[in-house]
C-alpha cells in the first residue's frame, strides 16, 4: 500500500501504535480483518471435514490447557488451607546406619 499524501492524511483518521507507523488507516485494518475472516469462513465451509478436524483440535487443546492449569493452580499456586501455612514444616526421620 502506497503512503498517502498529506491531503489524504488530513481527511482520514489515523491510528497510533503498530499500524499507525506503517501508514494504515483504521478503516483499512478493519476492512482487511473482515475480508480475511470471510475468506477463512468460506474455506472452512467448502471443506467441512477439515473444519471439523480444526474445531476438534482447538477444543481438545483448550480443554487440555484448562485441565492442566486447574491442576497446577490447585496443587502449586494456591495457598494451603491452614493458618500461617508458610510456617509448616515436614519432619523427616533418617537412620544414619542405613545411609
């Protein structure tokens, strides 16, 4: 996309940040987004088997990620349900004759 002139720049709303540094207008970014989404939807509707595999893969990935996070959160991240749980210790008996 060619850089717009000052005349077109004054007449349009420019965004700052990542897209603004390249000279894209907000409407150009939104239009491209909708065009890409509609093309992706048409492609998925044209190949329903591929769409089913893609949706199932995403569902399995999201479900597995949620399950792993739930376990890690419950076991490692959440505090123990005891008053002043950071002061708990585990006594361990060792037999020096066996070591």
